[in-house]
C-alpha cells in the first residue's frame, strides 16, 4: 500500500488545494467529511439571523452541503470568501450566528484570542460548532505513535511559533474544553460548553485519511457505520475525535 505524496509543503496554499482535491476524490474519506458536516449542521441555530462562518475552510467542501456558509482560511485561496487569522475576526460585534470548524482549533497559536473574538462576534444564542481530535486510551496511543502532529496533553493554551498548518497540538481542544473546562468558564463567562461528544473512529481510520488509500471498498461504509453504532458504549475509550457545541449566552 503506497502512501499519498504531495507536491507542496504543509504551509503552502496549494497544499490545502491538494488536500481538498484528495478528499473529493476519495469516496470513503469524502463520506466521513459529509457526516462530520451534517453533525455540525444539526446543531446550527434555527431561529437566529446572521452570518454562518466556517474558519479553516481550505481543505474542505462545506458549501456543497451548506450553500449559504461563508468560508475563510488563514491562507489565500481563490475558493474561500475571506483570508484572515482566527485570532482576529474581521466582523462587527454580534454579527455571526455560527462559527464552524473541522480540525482547525488545534492549529490556532493562541486559542484564547480566538474565543475572545468569537465571544465578541457571535450573537446571543450563536454557536461555535467544532470537530477536533480528543483524548481517549486509543487516541493517545494512535496520535502519539502513528500521526505526524504532536499530541501533548500536558501543554498550556498556547502553541510555540511555527507554520499555520505544520504547527499544532492535537490535544489542544481537549485541554481547553475538558481538562481546563472550569478555567474556560472563568475566561469566557458568556460562552457555555453545551456538548462535548466523542465520535467513533472506525470509518475515519478505514478511509485512510489524507495519508493512505482507503482500507476497504466504499460499498462497505454503511456496514462499518453499523459496527460503530453497536460499539457506542465504548466510545469514550476508543474515539479519535469529538464534536463540541459552545453557545453564547
């Protein structure tokens, strides 16, 4: 089995284009993203006007599922509506109904600045909806041994200097929303963590991700979704990702 190769390094804008093209090409991997997007969309505010913003849109295709979403990335990409850092949002106070992110929070150098900006820009009842790596027995072993990104569960809330995509700590979302939950409440009194639900890893692993070809044929996706369902009682031991919903009071 041959590992996928890319022409550009992680911090080059065209690497995001390569990621996006690969996700759209790999049916099994694309299906996992569709399910992730649908999970975010299910918890969007239904009775609140305001822009729905996706941060870190570069490698994804959320507008195919949610046409009225506004896309953005830290890198300049022709198919994204905005280019900016998540630490300084170019929007007016209380102008957003939702902020959506998939595998982005653990790349933000100073997440506290992002949450302050989100707190400012969200309307009352607006939400931050994210899917990120989480900490479990399996994920701690998997990320530390089989993934190129660091997974440091003892770190603080700030990354050391580095590239926008090559530098990260996959444990950061768990650190902020679970390990330091009480600290989060004190720092952001207007933001409430409504949900933190771990997600089964089977289909994501079988997709091969961005590194490897799919390990099983696409037609087996529904079967393995059923396997995920019957193993939900052990999700807190084996999940690799988690969905979080944070609402502005």
